[in-house]
C-alpha cells in the first residue's frame, strides 16, 4: 500500500490529521505525520509516528494570534523552527507517495515545494467568513497546480465558491474533527440544566482563560440548580489547579471547584466529548472545540480573553464562521461589565434551550450548514485512498 505523510500546523489541524491518519491506516496505508507547529500530541495519542522530534510553543504555533502573540512567536524562534521542519520535509520527501495537507497556506506551500502528489483539506478557510473566500497568496495559484490531486473544504459553501475560483472540483465530505466527539455517550434526559466550560488547551493562556471563566461563574445564580462541567486538559493537574483557583477565592475538593455562594464546577479531564454531549450550553474560549460544539447543535457563549489566541478579534471571526448560534456579550474583554452581561446572556440562552423549539431547530440547521454530516473522517480517508495507485 501507499506511504503517506501528513502536514498540519496547529492543535485543531493535528486532531483532524490524526483521525484521517487512523482511517488511512485501517485501509492498509503507511502513515507518518510532520506537525509544523506544536508537539503533535493528537498524533501521539493515535499512535501515528512522527517524522522527527517536535516542539511546543506557548502560542500553539504560527497562526491567528494577537500582535503580542506574533512577537512571542518570533522571540521563541518559531519561524526558524518552521524552516527546520521544511528542510526535514525536503530531505525525506521521496519516501512518500502522497503528501496530505491539513491546514492553510503554510503546509500548502511546503507540500508544493516537495514536488510530490498532494491532497489538501483546507480546514482553516471558509467562505462563511466574508461570503467569498480570499485565499492568501500564493495559496490559490498553488492549488491550481497539477501536483494537487484533490482539494477538500470544511463546508459546502466553500466547496462551491472555491470550485469556481480555482476552476477545478473542490469537494466537501464533512469534517473529521467531529468524529472524535460523536462517540461520547449521550446522557439520558434530565430536568437539570448543564453548562460546559471550555477554557482551551494552550498554556499559559489556559490559566488566564480559566480565571476569567471562574469569575463569570461567580455571577451566575446558584438557584435554580445548574450543573457545570469543566473540560480540562491533563497538563493542568490538581495541584496547579488548586493554586490557580485559590488566587480568586475558589477551592478544589474531591474534583469539584467550589466557592461560597457560587455554583459548583465539576472538573472533568479526559472527558471532553462527554462534556460537550451532556451540555445544554457551552461557554468557551477555544478554537476547534467551539466548532465541535456547534457541530453538535449546542449554542455557544464566547468569553474573549487577552490572548494570544482567543482575543476579541478571534472571537468575532469565529462568529462569522460559525453563525448565529454563537453569542458574545458586549463590553471590553475581561471587564466586570462584560462578565455581568455574559452571565445574563448565559441564563437567557439556557431558558431558550429548554423553552424555545425554534431556537433548538436553528441550532440543528446551523450544525449542518457550518459543520456538516458526521462521518467526515472515513469518507475523506476513502476518497484519498482512491487517489493512490
């Protein structure tokens, strides 16, 4: 069977890449991954071998960050790191029958430079942002090259738009990143409302985001009862969480964050999919995780932070991408006024979740329009396999 190399450049891209890799491995192909940014943890968890060592940076990799984040990238040497990854690709390119790109212009350029056949999943771009997608230079010109055997989009609107722009077929088969959350157990019906908190996964931004979410939880009424689940990455262990929460008057007891007069928060590690499935409302400060929530037809309340990733600008772009079931209260990021408005909006959204059938239907419609049908990973893996001799 064929030898395939995955190129991806970010946490969410690595997740989709790992799921695609597993699908291709099941069909008998030999797959390796070269994450251009970050540790490639999703590949490691999926037992997909990496091509060389990887390194984690505080911003999570070159991408959509604040000015401070971009300066941090330069100071931490991410550009030089990227160049070393490109050199590694060029040195080993002849070992592979196909390069599979998951991401944006950076891996597209890298794959084109390899002079190998390429398939591309443009998970980072969507026509929902502006109505007509403006691909960054030189992405459009490269995708027209005969080296690119197939181009897959993240939604149907983008597939139709790019098919016209590139004058070649661009196909939408679904989004592999949804497959990892659809296997979680669906909870039985309950009268208790549930909120899922998503502070993100990149440290130290994770800690800043979590403090902001805890301040928001202090403003929610403790009655009527509301269950709150915090989806937390294992890298923030109990000792670190205890020290962090103590700074603003919270305490961790038997896996539950508590503060007098505030709702209790259940700390859930390694149960991200279950937290999403169980939630009526998701309150988040994340990228791909928010997209997964929308794909599950969950309304989302954003809480913009100070970045470097989940800033007000990032949140605004995310709303354009994911549509009218993603909400954000007015006010300056992190201000008490904005948190109060967020608390009021959260309670209003919970009421709509249980008492507004039209709103529930809207969430279902937007899930299909923005994310698509489940099973994107197997469908895309089968299509990529069909490209191979």
